[in-house]
């Protein structure tokens, strides 16, 4: 491993709603870049609903909290922030970020916005010819993010840049990597893949001996110490909870990977099967040996269309005959809706607790006994919001006219329905996206 320049990346976020507290330890560890991955397919749909309610939204609304957490380090130039919290409205996110800097009295912070992933102007390329698409975005790579850093950005806000590519960008920028040096890019993607899920590589969600974590409520987020060769050491802030071992790193390495020999990324195709993991002890694992080959000829993309409305209720019924009561309640509701002619496309019945004593090693005498309680979860789907809402009226009748011991659980009686969205993956030619990709620079 090279003994020259080392770039320290901190994985500061793994999803929209992740913990903010571990960032202080990352910053205290002297990282050069705080990289925050806020997006997933579900997240894009959530942000779309936000934007439908308010056109000024469509981005991760906790962006301001992340900026405040590292504001002093951004101001003195000792750390840079890279995030895809821009969601489906990156410019709205940038306006929010600039407003946060203004409220903090910080001037001279250069904010770059990476644009180009939005495919809504290309309806002819979308599934079903666009139809009623709510959003459509390509998963773009690291190059425009690196270009933003080259233009002096302290903060880079993007839309749907692929998770690992967020981490490749600062490495390519700092080390001058060529965007056709496949092995270097593959090593960078591997580092990014290991850090993109925050605490998942440092002991969170670990399927091994998870109970040996001495401080599970304060798991430290990951740090990658990366050399110009792309080789890296994965670690965490000293004194934080969790652990970094061969097994925690290996588990994250295979997370969401369909083919380890050809892991597709917009920057490079990665052969993860070639990786060499070396546990150095003391929460330090070295990652090296990754091989790469040319990037895919197309970008992955995602389109979202409205898919109707859903409602649900949860009702508990106690012993005796708990399962039978719950099933009778479901039949009651469904029969009433059919008699009234409600346009319900689909029903789903689930019985939580049913079969709880089908087998037991605690007390064999309980095997085959009836459960003490069963909770019915009844969900339904309709194309029409008003039709979906009507079901709740029939649920209420159960209170005094249904099986005995009606006990609603949770907030199912709020009488609310949820708009459903269907997300469809597809591919788009790189030339379409690359021709519209650009970087916008603004100073606070």
C-alpha cells in the first residue's frame, strides 16, 4: 500500500431517516469528505409525494440538519459534503441549503448542484410512453460530481447519482484518476459500496455474533482511509460502538449484489470476487485487489406511475376461537363491500399470531393449542380514492355487530388511505443523459 497521500471518507448517511448523532464522531476523526447517501427507490416515491403537495419540495428535508452538523468544518474548509439528498428536485435542495447557510451567517460556501438525471423531458423513452409518470430518473455516475469538486465546491448536491459513485467522485478528484482506469474505479466503487449503508458495515444489522457489540446504541459510522492505488482500510471512529471485522465487511460487500463477478455501476463493472479482505485487528480491515472492466453501455433508470389507493385495518381478537373470530371479521367486511358494490380491486388478509403454538420447545404441552390472541390485518386496493375510503365505514360496524371482543390495533381507524406508486426500472442510452448533465455553482 502506498505511503503517500491518504483521503479519508466518512459514510455519514445510509438512508433518509438515518441517525445524525454519529456524524460528530466522524468529523472528530478528521475525515476529508462527509458523504451522505439519502436515496432509495422508496425514498424517491416519498419525495414525489412531498413535491405533489408542495412544488418547492422533492428533496430530503433533513438536509439542513446535516449541513448544520458540519457547518463549522465546511466554513474552515477542512471537510466537504457530498450528498444525493437533492432527490427528484436538486435545485430545490440547493435553495434550502443556501437558506440554511444564510440562517447560520455563513458566507463564501460554494454549493454545486449536479443536474441531468431527470428523464421527464424524454417521455418517449419511458415505460408505457411516459403515461402519467410522476418522475423518471437515471442513475448517473461520479464524473459530474468530480467536476463540481474541481470547481471548488464545498458542498455537492445531486439527484439520483448511484450510491457508490458518490464516494468514487472525491477519490477521482483527489488522485486524478482517469475515468477509464477500470481497476481504480472498481476499487473506488467497492469502497463506496462498503460505506454507503452507514452503520451496516460497522456492526449494524449484522447477522453474525451481533450480541457481542458492547455499545449497540452508539454504533460508529464507517471511515475509509484510501490511497491513490485505490487500496483502503475500512474503520470507524475510535471509542464508538459497533465493530469492523472481516465478517462485517464481507457481509456488506455482498449486500444487494446479484452477480459478484459483474457488479454494475454507472462508472465501471466491478469484479467483487477478486477482492482481498485482510482483517488488521482493532476495527481495521484492508480492502484491495478489486478488478474492473468497462462500464455498462446504458444507464439504469427508474420511472414512477400512480397505482391506485390502499387502506388497512388491524383488529385483535382474543381466545377462545381467536382465529375464527378474526376470519369472520374479514368475511364480514369483504361481504359488505361486495353487497354495496364498492370497487375494490384486491384484498390481502394476514393473521398475526395464528399458529403460534403449532410447535414449541418451551413447553411441549402447548403444541397445537389455540393462540391467546390473533390480530387480523386486512388491506385493500382500489383505483379510486373515494372507493377505498368507503371500506372504513363497514369496519366500524364490527364494533357492536361483529364477532365478540373487537379490539382495533394501532392507528388503522384513522380512516386514511395511501396513494400507491409503481416504480419500474428500465435502461436509457448514456448519450441521452450525458448530453443534459451539467453542474451549477452558487455561493452562499
